[in-house]
């Protein structure tokens, strides 16, 4: 391999290392989502927050009183603040 070919490789490796080091130093703070099977369990977990039904497949949460609250097999009860911080959207449909 020629010297110029080696220079290209070492520069690429150094660039990749710098990108990885920069990505590692970025602060990522994700609030863990704690799903519960029963509404009462979720309410005990977050006594000062509202409990919502989170549909994982759709990425939407439903409040108590909405038609799909507690419905479906692909969801769980979670705290409202955790759902919001997890970037889940609220449902505008099914309001009663």
C-alpha cells in the first residue's frame, strides 16, 4: 500500500473516532417508561399524576373517559408525565 493510501485510511479512522467520541459525550436523558397491567398499580407508582392508557403500536395515549381507555392488547397503563416525556402523543378522538 502506498503512503498516500495509508494517509486516507488513517484520516478516515481518526474522523470516525472523533465522531464516536462526540456522540458519546452528548447527554441523553430518557425517562424510563414503567408500564402496568392494572390501573391501580400505575396510580400507586405515580400518586400525584394522572394515569393514561398507552397504545404502544400507535404511539398514542388515552385519558380516562375516552372510548379506548384500557382497551386493546398492545397497551398498558402508565403515568401521564412518563408518556409525555417518552414523546407519545395524546389522542383527540373518543372524548366523552
